């Protein structure tokens, strides 16, 4: 069932391709002082220099905030906001993965002290854009550069919460292949599977529509054909760039539709056990896709017809949809990502809490083509214990 009303919101301007970073100074023309957001991993990977060097060259005043937390809690974001408020900056460049980009997006609607992140948890709609943002993603990736969402952990509830507000849509995006060229294999794999989940969830979700479909299926096609080489081969520049563009497309698809039960069941794993977002999605992907297979068959068949470029052996619909699911499973295995929860300290005693956390993600569960009951969630978790 396709939505009968739909809309598309995208970043104001996207610069991509060779030396796309060179375009940064021209969008800073009106800014007095620029905040550059990053985390320690970005600094040690040497990814701040390509940006700061360009700011220096253009004679721009800037200040670096390089101690942002990975997968931050709302309190950690509030601390960064406090530092930003005291800094006199009036523009934000985020250089990093989803964690850094989300902190920057939240700051952009929190620059005055009218309300705090905690208020946005209860009432995301009160935020309005105060500071322009430019995203330089370094993972491929969350697609956070193309969404109006920011995800924060809420430790007291042991969950992660998505704050959604259209005012957080980034103003500028720079997709420069240099930023993902030396992405370590394990990070490339986990964040690449996150993008795969975005694409397949948007493609098979209740909120899929003509706008999200264009981006979701194109992203899926590109990811399925490039993810393994992009992760395995340091020199696979073409595939790495494909992943960078595809994860952006998958983000656009999220903005136009939304993710489904994979993400809904994944969030409690991040909230309580601090399993990285891409890894928890990878663990939930297969059991949820199997659970969804019949309900999503038509979409999986279409995905097969679009994404399988080698000789096509499947003819029956059931074969085609099974092929798509098996293909994703092979990829997860190939990338050496855990496919179950052993090793993360999760036991049967934790099931009630996980199910409760998952059922709180109704924002996402309503998108799932097959209804997920608490009993369903329990048996899905049990299958990966
Ligand atoms: N806003 C959205 O639409 C959206 C969508 C999906 C996920 N998310 C959120 O994004 C966060 C995860 O983001 P992520 O998966 O991009 O990872 P991340 O930003 O948490 O980064 C993971 C690690 O990789 C390092 N890193 C990043 N790029 C690197 C590079 N090029 N080279 C070397 N190290 C690098 C970082 O320093 C960090 O240590 C989660 O909080 C998740 O919930 C947001
Ligand atoms: Zn995700």
C-alpha cells in the first residue's frame, strides 16, 4: 500500500565529487566564526586537516570542537551545545559520521537557550533553525547528512530516541571521496550495512512512495554491488564513492519515508548494550527480513529484478525474494559482522526489557509492512540470542 500523500525534503545544496571540499569557503561568506565539529577518531584519522586547511587558506575564523562523544546521550549533546553557545560561532561544519552530524544538527536548533535537548525529546517540534549547517560525512554511512533526524541515547531508559524535526535538515552537504578513502574495514562494514538497512527498509516500508522509491532502490542497487569491494580493497576508490553516494541516497529515502522494524528492534541494543548502530542493525536485519518476507514479497521481487545484474536464475516470486534475503545474509557474513548477540552479554533475562524498548519505537514500527506484536519481537530477539 503506497501513501497517497508524500513529500520530499532535501539539503539545500550538495557538492560532490573530486575536491568537493574546495567548495566550503564559498558558502561561509556571511559567517563570522565557524564551529567545526568532530570526534577523536576523526582527528586521529587526519580528517580535520583537509577542512581546516581550506578554512585557513580562505582566511576564515573558526574554532574546533573535537571531543564529541560517539553515539552520544542527550546530556552529552547538551554539553556540546553549552560550549557552542559560549563560543560566538554562527555556522557549523560537521566532519564525521552520524554521531558528529547528529550533534551538529541538534545544536543548529539549540543555539539560543529557549529550550534544551531534553525538551526536544518530549516535544521535537519546538525546535527551529538558528544556525546554518554543512555536513561532511566520513562514513558511508548513516545518511544523516540528508535527514531531518538526530539520534540520542537516553541512558536512564536504556534506549535511543530519534528526534525528528524538519528544521534540522542540513543546509549544505559535501560528499568528497577523500573523506571515506581510508575508512577502516570494520567501520566501513558496519556503517555500510546501516546504509543497506536504510535502503531495504525504506523500499519495503508502508511509507514507501514514488519519491522515496527512486532513492531507496537506487541506493540498494549501488550498495549490493559495491559494499564488499569497498570494504575489502583499500584501492577500490570507485566502490567507496558509490557507497558514499548510495548512503546519501538512502538518507534521502529516509527523509521521504522512514525505516522499519530492523531499526526499531536495533535501538534497544544500542541503548542498553552500547552495540554500535551499524552492528545492531546487521544483527537484526536477517531475522526481521525473514519475518517480513511474505508481507514484502512483491517489493523483494522488484528489488531482485532491478539489482541482480548477473545471469538471473530465479523465476518464481518466492525464489526471487528468498534470493534477496540470502544475498544480504552472505554480505553480512562476508564482512565479518556478528550475526547474533552472543558476545554482547545479552541473556534471556534481558528479553522483557528489549521487547519493551522495541515496542516504544512505534514511530518506526508503524512503517513495517507486517505488524510486529510484543510476542513477535520476543521471538525475533530469541532467534539471535
Ligand atoms: N540522523 C540520522 O538520520 C541517523 C541515521 C542513522 C544513524 N544515525 C546515528 O548515527 C550514529 C552512528 O554514526 P556512524 O555509524 O556514522 O558512526 P560514528 O559517527 O559513531 O563513528 C564511529 C567511529 O568511526 C570513526 N570514524 C568515522 N569516520 C571515520 C573515518 N573516515 N576514518 C576513521 N575513523 C572514522 C569515528 O571517529 C568513531 O570513532 C548513531 O548514533 C546512530 O544512531 C543517525
Ligand atoms: Zn541507521
